[in-house]
């Protein structure tokens, strides 16, 4: 419980950092224009994104808001499925960053009807993004690396109930199989029932011996 409380505090701080940076972008960059951090490489430039990450699906704010809410609940659900063991600490921390990134952009979509972006890598002309996007992208890559090089397949058994459904066993078929097994086992111990062909054969064999 204490660990989850700490994670919740980290989540709040990460969301606050994202929202504070976006507020600064709205109040300073929007009025004063871009700020060059490393000339020709990195620049802070205000941009209103009505699409998804890196500007894809522009103008689909309402649709993306609904999708973000659904994904937010799914991400939260998975977080509570992660075992509270030391081995899973990297996943727990990464998942906190992912939740913070999703929450940060969702707050923008609900309150502003767009997402504030302001970080621009001018050197490679990379799409403008924000701090929440960084949380999501970097942590998704880290999660993939951990899944390949650190964790084993059995470490993700806690996801079985989410990703895979256990096959349902037909109760009638199960009961039929059990009854057949019972009958066959009874036949082994008792022999054939009187009146059957096997029973008659056994009886005739006894008569011949007499």
C-alpha cells in the first residue's frame, strides 16, 4: 500500500510538471515566439495539436478524447495487476510515467480541446511534442527493451487474464467423460454384465469346463 501511495505522489508530480510546462508555453511562447535552446538543433516553439501524438489524426479531438479515456482506464487497470514485488519495480515506475503522460494530454483535450506542444528538434525536423509525449514514448521503448532482455515470458503471467481467455470446458461433455470412465472402470473389476454377449460366452465356457 505504501508503495502505491508513493507511486500516486510521483504520478501527481509528473502531471504537474507537464501541465506547468504547457502553461508556460501558453503564456510565454505563444506571446513572445520561439526560443532557441541549441541553435539549429533544439527549439521551444508553441503549437496547438488537435490530433494525436506527433500531430497525427489532426482535427479528431472528440474521438481522441474518448479513446484516451478508455485507454486511461485500461492503463490504470493494468497497473493494479502488476505484482508488488521488487522484480517488477521497473515496470511499476515505467507504468507511472505512462499513466502521467496519458493523463497530461487528456487534461489538455478536455480543458482546451487541443494539446499544447512546444518541444521541437529542428535538426531532424521532428514533429513538435511535449513532456507528456516524452513520458509515453521513452517509457514505451524502455518497456519493450525490458520485455526482450530482462523479463521472461513467465514474468508476464499476471497478464494472462487480460490478454488471453482460458478455454471454457463444456460441463455436459465433462460429465459424459466421467460417466464413461466410471463404466469402463467398473467393467474391469466386475466383468461383463449378465445377459450380454460377453456374459453368455463366459457362462458357456464355465459349462464346457464342467
